[in-house]
C-alpha cells in the first residue's frame, strides 16, 4: 500500500457487531482497544475521524428491551438514548489518553445542501487541526431512512464514505466481521479466497457481494462496494478488514497487506 507514505487524514468506520455483544450491550474490551489505537495514531501525527454505529442497539439494551426494536418510533427513541451512552463512553475513554472528542450528527440534507456541506467541511478542518477526534453518526432521531432501510446515506458504510469525501480524507478504513472481500461467500465456501486489491468495481465484482451482514447491523458487502465507489471517485482509498483487533490499524498505516484495499486513482478533488 504505497500511498500510506502520504496519508495523514484517516476515517475509521466501526460497526455495531464490533461495538456490542449480541445482547446489545457494549463490548468494552473492543472499544478500549479502538480508542487506544486511534489515540496513539493521533499522537503519531495522523488526523483521525471515527464513524460509529451502535446507537440503536446500545439504547435498546439500556432501556431494557430484550430485542432490537422494529417499530420506527422505538428505534428513534433507542437511538437517542444509545447515542448519549456511546458518546459518554467515548468521551471518558479518549480522555484517559488526553484526547478530546466532538460529536457530529449528520443527515442527508446536511450533505446535499451546498452551504451546509461547506460548513461541515470547515468544522472538520478546525476540529482535526486542533487535535480533536470527530465521532460521527447519522442523526437517527431526525433522519429515519436508515432505520427503515430505505435510501438516505444507505447505512453507516455509505455515511463513512460521504464523511471521507467531505473532510478530504486520504483513507477510509471500514471494520467489519470478516477479513475483507472474498471471491465467494467464506461462510459457505471454506476455499473462498480473499481479494487483496481492487482498482475497478464492475458487474463481476458486484455479483460477488452478498446481502446483509450480522443481525445487529444493517449493511453487508454490497453497501461497502457503494462506499468504495464514492471514495475512489473522489481519489480516496478505502480498506475493508476485520474489526475485532483494532491494532491492525498499525499494520495499515505501515503499509502492510491487510484486508481488501480499494486503491484510489489520482486524487481529483480534496473534498465535496
């Protein structure tokens, strides 16, 4: 991954399956590792942005619901409770390493409106230039489309790509529950081979992408290909890898082969 020599601004997307247990409660161990590594990379001079899922599952567990809610109003309520809980945990853990964080909640309208998008870009610049880690999620209490699985950002995979474009990132890392993109479903085919590098997304690659991922999340590999297209179109590389070991971020920034790299073409624009 030769372009790591010029990387500075990195967006990391972590999904519900990496943040929580199947019962919806927080996986404190995984979060602690993630926070420690992001803090350490910031100390090394990288500008880090975290796109975090998990608000609905965490909120439902805190409220006391045994299952993830299906009713849209209950999902909105769970998201409101869970987002508060997530930010409390992140703020407390990052503070242990002397790192400041900021909450950024977005809707599709924020991005499609030119003036709002410019304001968001400026806010990211100021936060990152002052060593603050922005923690981003969709504002599910206002924007219900993701909760209903209809067109908005699509899910937090797409949101992370949009954030990478808006903040002018050099790399987007998407943590998921498998090593990367395989040439067939690794859960069904033990001989499936990891695709280490992708420079073009075509119909053959799309045919490989499966459906939804784990029960706790909303996105599968198909949404990650959409995110990769958004990144590559803006000259941003994207990498998919397993999210249970946050330390793998060290290998990524050191240029070691990890997961599936969607290699950026020559950058055409710094932000959108």
